[in-house]
C-alpha cells in the first residue's frame, strides 16, 4: 500500500523490434488456415532481459510489463533467473513482473498465456491465457503490411483460456487481458467490476500505439465501466514492419477521463507511468540512444 500511496509506478519495455526475432508459421486444419507467432529465442532477446530489469530497478518501478508474443518457455526461465539472481532484489521496489505472453505450456494448438512473476524470487504467481483469438481479414493484412507473410482469411491458432484470474496484490487488485481480450468488454466488465479490480495489465501485439487508436478507446471503456486503471504494453515489431520513424508509441496508461502515451526507439527502452490521485503521466521514457 505505501507503493500505491506514493504513486504507483508501472513500466513497460518493447522487448522485441526485429521481425526475425519471431517465428511466423501457417498451419492448416479442416480446410481452415491458422497463424502462429512466437519468439525465435535469439540471443539478443535474451540479453535484453537483464537490461530491462535494471532499468525498472533504476526508476523505482513497482510493476513491469512486457508485450504479447514476447515469451517462450526458455525466455521465461531467463526472466526467472534474472529476477532472483540480481543484487538489487532485496532493496528493489519491483514487486511484480508480467513477462509477456506466449505458448509457455508448449501446447498444440498453442496457448497464448501471460505469466505474472514475483519480482523478488522469480516465482510464477499467475497464468492468464488469452481467451479470444485475433483473426486477420484481407483488409487487416493490407493495413498491417503482412500480406507477404500471411494470406487471409486466417485465424489465430489458439487454445483458448476459459476464465480470468484476479490477483490480490496489496494496494491493487489486478487482472490481465491479453490483446484481443481488451476488445471484449461484454465478456469481462461485469466480472472485473464485481471483484473491484483496480488495475488491468494488457500485453498486446499491434501497430504503433497512438493516443486515439484502439487501445485507448477500448481501455477507456473498461476504465469508465469498472473504475480501473489500464496499462497497455506493445512491442516495436509492427513499427519495424511498417517502417514507422522512431520514437513510436509502445505503451499507454488510461484512467477515467485521462490517458498518457509512452514512446520508445529501442527494444530495451523503458517507459514509466505514475498512477496516483492525479491523471496518469509518463514519469520517464528513454526513447533515444546516445550516439556511440
């Protein structure tokens, strides 16, 4: 609770920028086509984990969040080892880490599960599987410039989750919505309101985050309906595919009537939001690297 009273600091990091750090797969079953996107577990991805955690520690962050499709079983082990092995663990303000989402169970069809970790021990506290798939239409693939990788119509290959997990976290009651689940207000708002959820963490895989794009629109509906604050974290992958000039929006924090967008240029850039009695604000963003 002292964390909350002092102004809860929540940070995001893009983690992945290059499309080649992901595997892009197409599978066919029963006359239908499905896509799978998951980390290629390359060494540059692994090396960023310690740098991101150090950035969160440096800025007295209480909760860290990583985007959708940035987690694999091997990367999860890297996150756990980096958290429990760091020297600052005993004195750090970092309490919780949402280490992204991915098929950590190695299931077939794959699950897309967000994993919440204890930042001191690296212990897994909660799993939140994605419940609703995101399916691409021809128009979506054209807009996202993914027509050279995928051919519509194509659906997300997903072992769907069945329920939401609500985490009691002292000064906050937390829920996790994975990307498309944020768009399903009718499915979740009654549950979130009934349980008094005060903070919703949302890892996404999407085009660059903008103030008036879908993330804010959907998050505002949740925020108005439940009174929750919502923090959304995006990677840099789609900005790289679209050729967007950096820095670009990679995170947004939304509270009733207010929003703040954070920007990044590099995968290990850190955006910090302060959530307190005032409107959410960007407390820190490292969106430019100094020249070598």
